[in-house]
C-alpha cells in the first residue's frame, strides 16, 4: 500500500479515534484509520479501568456541571459540559444495548461509570471493522497534506512492519486523535503519547490552548526486583486509590496525591500501605515484586503531561474543528479546558471527552469531506526532524526535554526562574532539532518523535511563564494565589517563534466593556516589560515582551499559516450546537 484515497482519515486508534471512525462511517463516508501501534491495544486506556463522566439528566447532572465549573477554576464552559454529558450518556446506553458489560454493573443495573480499558477497546476495534472502516495498524503519521488553499487534505507516514516504507492517504478531511504528550515518562500506555499530532497540526497552522495545564502527575510503584521483560509502567488505579499514603517517617499524608507529590518534591520517600487495598490487587502487587520487606509499596511520581492535563489543540467550533480547515481534533490531543478547566479529568471527564469529541469530530469531518474540493494538488507540510541525513542523536533531544519536564521541581512546582532557564535550553536546541534531526527508517520516526517532544515542551513552558498566577494544576511558587482577572484561557502556537496570548473572546469582552469573570488588565502598547501579575504577558521565542492586546499583529483570530482559516468561534450564536442523537445509527 503506497497511496489511498478516502473521505475521512482518522489518525489514532484509541477511544477518541475509534469513535470518530465509527461516527464518520455512520454518515456513509469512506473512512481509513491509521494507528501508530495497533488499534485497540495501545495507549493509556488499554492498560486499566477507565472512569466515565456519565450522569443521567436531572438535578445531579446540573450539580455536576456547577461543581465541575467551580473546581476547574472558572475556565470551563457549562454549555460544553452539558453537551459532553448528554452525548456520553447516549453513547454509553448504546454500548449497553450492543452487549458491552460494564464492570461493577449487575444485571439490570444502570451503574455505567467504569470501562475495562482492554475489553472496551477490543469492542471498539470490532465496531470500527463492522462499520467498514479500513484500519492501518503500525502506520504512524509524520506529516499532514494540504492543498493550495491551505486546507488539510490527508497525511503521510511510514509502515513499521514493511521496512518503514512510506504511505500516503488523501482525504476530504482528517481527524487527529493521536493522544497527548507524556514525555516518555513511563506512564502506563503513554509510550505512544509523544505529541506527534500536536506537532504536525501546529506545522499546518493549528493553534493550541491551555498548554500551561500540562503538569498532571500520577503515582506508580518503584520496581524492587529485576524484571526479565520490559520495565513495568504505572497502571491506572493499581488499586492504590484505596491505599493510605505515608512518608518515610510514618506520617500519614493527608490530602493523598497532592501531599504525596509535595513530599516527593521535598526529597522524602512515599509509601502506600496495603491494608485497604483489595485482596486481588494486593496479591498482584506482591507477585510483581512491588512490595518491600515492610509490606508497603514504594511510590514515585510520574509525569502524565497533557495526557491527564487539559492542554491541546484549540477547537474552533462545536464539531471539534481545529483552527485549520479540514482538520478536526478528538480526545487528549485537543484542549479539554471547556469541560475540566484548569484541573485534570480524573473524575471521568477524560473518558467522556474521548467519546463525545470522537463522535462530533467524526461527524464534522464527514460533513466537511462532502463539500471538499479534491481536485486541487496537495503537498506535504514541511516539518522538523525530517532531514534526510541525521546530524544529531534524537536521544540527546529527548534527554534534554526530560531534564526540563519530568522532575517535580520543573513541572509540578514552577517559577519564573526555572521556566526561563528551561526555555533558554529548549529554544537553543530547536534549530538543531528542526534541521539536523532525521534519517531513514526507524531513525526518521525517532527523530520526528524527538522533535515533537521538544515542541510540546516549549509550548508548555512559554504558557506557564505567561500565566503569572496559580490556578488548578498550574502552580507558580512566585505567584501562589489565583487572580480573578486571570480567569482567561491562553492560546499558544508557533515553532521557530513561540507565542502566547489570551483567547480572542476575552479581548472581545474587553472591547465591549464587559467586566467580570473574563476581565483582564491591559498594559500600554509597546511597554518594555510587565511589572505586575495582572499585566498580560505575550511571549515569543525572541524573549519576553509585552504587546498591546488589540495589536492586530499579535491578536489574530485566524491562523497565521492559513490566512483564510475560519474565524474562531466556540459555538453557535445561541450557545448550542448540533450533535448526533440517539436516533443516529452507529453500527457496531
């Protein structure tokens, strides 16, 4: 297979990608799904139990939205939350009718808030195949294709099981569902979550949002015995949610995870007691050699980045279109700020978002493909790490990125000093990564992956430096409090020159004289440097600078790389948006 043509190309075979493929196929579109590994067996969901934000209509749902908005630091959108809850509830009911057995739900039970990841993804793979979708396993995408008008028209990549031969799929629309970025930290299933989709989408001109909210950490056991197989990755849950956590002095860590991370950051060892852990899980932990001589499980912190964070591709509409025409986003590769705000989606929002965004993106892509002009010639979007000759080792790039992302002192706790230091080191590496990373075969894939990790790290650091407050998972030791006038989302983007600026909707609110939750202070145009936390910092790769919020050269609601990209609108004017209903068939 060298070249294919289809209506919708889905990149990524996790929950979001499979829902997108099934949703697009339900409209009659021809669909191809290309996965970096094997669709239905890779990614974080395949390695544990997934919780779902699934609440029936009624007062409990309304209360959940109210609570979610408050917990998210005021950056969420109640309308989007309601849409996600409604869509998730419909699709979960469909899963039940199709025969999927929900863990913990007995006969006739309506308790459908957990999914066994492995069986769930096996079910979704069968659903994708039954829908007539062509699956390309072990076909990582490297670049997007665009036409002469800048619209996305397909993708190219390599075939891992065919000597890394190139593949090309031309499509009327593309859904990117490649997952977030965990910086190869060792989190369960996150070895495929290296930010590839974020990079090639940004290279096509896509904008990002919420990249400062990339500091989600998990707790994973420390391996105490040699393992003949691959190193143990953290498994979601591991039953340790039930465990009491102690530090090395035997003091109980009140506050559970947050207290544990603070203790680890201070250099103290943290342990989980097994008294309250289910017997089956306790036996598994002992069998794996994860329990020490005192009967406790030593723990370490593992960065989960944007996988459990909220930052990602900025969405331009209710159908999960990105800011580049022809490109749609689903799952962890997109921003989840509308439903989680500044906090992680540990309460099931992540699983719900994968379903809802997948359904919407698939349907939106199919709708776009019906009117796409496919007669226009296409070209590959130029990208970093694609040199024909390798002049630097990608391991050096990955090592530098991990040095500035994985430690708690770099991502869990942040300050201007540490962020500026990281930005300086990472920026200095970018020209080499852009032009000197490359090679052929597996080397080309590894080079591209290293470039993606570096790009994502830079976006997260710039965004974290710009937000001079602490909100949700974003913690600034030099700005420990949350500020009412920072209740605003930050967009970011750029490669050679990284930029960060407030969401254009907040600018419109200022222009209209609206004050309140979206109010932010404006510094005079051309001010040399911000002096207070309430001043708005706009950053690019040439160094910190302040730009006037209404400077058209800085504040554009359209992609700089695609001048005629559609205006960025969060939803229809009435605040609603069309989505698939329970009457829309999705064959499984």
